[in-house]
C-alpha cells in the first residue's frame, strides 16, 4: 500500500512519483472521492476510487486489507496533504502492518510542516496538536497545558473559531507571545500574518477574508524561565475576593496586592483547578 500525499492547494505541488503511483495502482482509497476526482482529471489519471472517511473507517478497513492480501496494489490519499495526519487511515495502516502488508510512504505536501518552515520560529523541535477541543473549557485547559511548552506549537483551526481561539491564547499565554497564522497556504488567496498575539489579532479580527478558508496556526514556544512561586497568602486573598466578585477581577486585585504578574497567577489558579 502506498501512502500518497496530494497538494494542499496548488495542484502543481504534486510530485512526479505521486502521479506515477496513482496511475499504476489497482485502486485509490480516498477521504473525499469528489475532491480527488478533480486532482485525477487535472493529470489525466483514470483509476477506481474507493471511500475511506471517519464515518466508514472501521467498516471498510477489513475489506481493504483483504484486497491488499489478495495482491492488489492500493494508494491511500486524503482530501489534501499527507494522509493520516489529522485524517482517516491510521486503522488501515495499523492493520496492514499486522497482516505483514508492505507500506510505502511517499514524501509530499503537509500544511503543518509547510507552515512550520515559514513560521520564523525554531524548527529543530516542535509539537503538532491538530485541532483544539470544541468545548470552551476543554480548549482553555489544552492551551494552559501548552503554556510552558518550549517547542514550537502547530495547530489547525476553523476560521469560524479563529478569533475566539486567538483571544484565548492572548488571555492564557499573554498578548506578547509570538504567532504566525497561515490562511489558505499555497493557494491563490494565501495570507500570512506574523507578530505578537496582540498585533496579529488586531490585524485579522475585522477582516472578512479571515472568516473563510483553512487555517494553520503556529505559536512560538515558551522561554524556559523559572516559575514564580505563588504564596499561600496570595491564594488566601484570592479565595476571599472571588466570593464577592468575578474571578478575573479577583485575580487582577490579588496580583496587584501581592506583586505577581496577573497571567502567572491566572495560569497557576487554572492549573490547580485542572489537577
């Protein structure tokens, strides 16, 4: 089975080897038949397309493994980019290894890696987190868990949630944390914004264009500094204040009284709530 990356926007980004494989295999398994058909038509490729998506992955995996065991050569593609990276196919590959079927990965397009290379942040160590949780509380906890992450962080995000997510990053990681946001990377309407969270948020929040398209968000890693130790006295003051006012206001007042940075105090309190 061949794992074949396809373009994430510009169809000319496909490799000669990928085209050759897609022409020669017996079947092409794809996340989106309609989308892949456009790619095949562009390069005059005629082949049989089979479906594999999040809805039928468990059901179809055994069928496709049987086809591979019978001697068929199959190419696995996603809607765009490198298969399995935030897309279906993991179960098929796992089962194929179990059945001793040869797996042949091809290099090619991947939005996360393409964005990382142009982020302006360190690339020798990074972590890929995919999409953040949909629910606000879970999203907040996830971002807090990444607060002290020293590696460059790569996320995918929906354009509908982008502004909300950026505001959460500002709240939890601070307005001076640097980010690079990529909209429709490699496509005609590609747009890249780089700078502090405050600056980038100010640029995109009123731009209608940022409400559409595919978004890749790269966050600069945290500087490894010694954490401020919050005293028991500070927590005591905070707990008294939060009974008579909003938590955010209580944090600001406590931080001012005790001489702490309000973001550090906020993150410490959130962590205690998590654990």
